[in-house]
């Protein structure tokens, strides 16, 4: 986030927290993307005080989530209170529909991205988490995704599993510095990797890092604009020449 966006986002969180404290009830944000979730988590640790908070996207492992602030007496039922709906779409198995197809159809209704959570697709069916208001718009207006006819219901529980596919990348680097690992991930020179980093085009764990000497550790998530997202999945020791063998998993 740029400084202005960061201040506006913090102000939104502060307003939600104040509403919850003032009214003594649960208050919910729209859907947040992964970077906003990380920002919100950090902000809440510093500022939530005696209020409880939870990030939830409808299922374990969701990427897009809502943030809830609430008093402690709400803890036993807060997960059922999130104002989101799971929509289930069915269509012919021979018709292939992607996440992009669904998102495009939703956005064509002039819905904002913040009212749409995760969309998981499978053969012949898909499920999407959306706000309650967006669910009404979609169910009343959508009969096709692209040119493919679909049936929609809000009465089925979430059953699809999001199986993330990866491409394995292995190689050696001189050190665990960010410029070295970006070079391997993007298959570019170390100097070009440094340009990307200084140009604010590289995120670590959803936060922009501009230091080329920042050191990564196993499990870190690396995002490179225009190249993709990677997990540093393994550090496998040294070669005879003292280079470090690492494994990356690229999201596909």
C-alpha cells in the first residue's frame, strides 16, 4: 500500500473498531484481499485493545476474508454471524468455467471487488462467497456465466476443496538475500532483480520490501509483479562451491 492508502485503510479499521466498542456488538468489514488481511492482522495486534477480532472467509484456508470486531460474549457464535453467503453454481461438466469467468460476470453487474470473496471452481460446479446483498443481486440477475447456462442456489454448504497447483523450481543461490532469490524465481540477472525490488515490485508475505539485502527464510511467500507468486519451500544445504540449494513452489 502507498502511504495514503495505508492511512485510509487504518482509518477504516479504526472506525469499525469504534463502532463495535460504542454499540457493544459485532461489526464486519467487506472482503479483504491477502495483503489487506496481513495489514489488518498487524493493525489489530497493536490497536484492538480489549475487543476481540477474527478474520474469516467462509472456510479454512480462504484467501479473501472479512474482519470482525466483537465483544468477548460473542465468541461462541461469531462464526455464524459473518454477513456472507455461499453460492453454488451447477453447469454441464463438459463446459469449462474458470475463476476469471465467474469474477467477470460478477463485475459486469457493477459489483465492487470487496463484496466478493473466494471463488472455487470444479467440473460442473463452482462455489463463491459473497456478501448477503451481492448474493441477492447475483441470484436475481445471473443465469449465465459467459455463454454457459448455470443454476444457482444458496442452500448448499461449502463442499469444494481448493487444491492449489504448483510448479516446482529448484536451483542454487549465493545467499538468502532477496535479490538472489528473485533472480532465481524470475530467471533474471541479479541486477535486474535488484531493479524490481527497488521499484517496489516485490512483496514478501504480502508486504512490499525494497531492500535487496533482505534475507528470506523457509515458508516465506514471494510475489513478483508480472512474474507470479512463490513459496520458499525448502533450503537443502550447500553445494561444494558454497552455494545454497533452495526449492521454490510457484503458484499456477
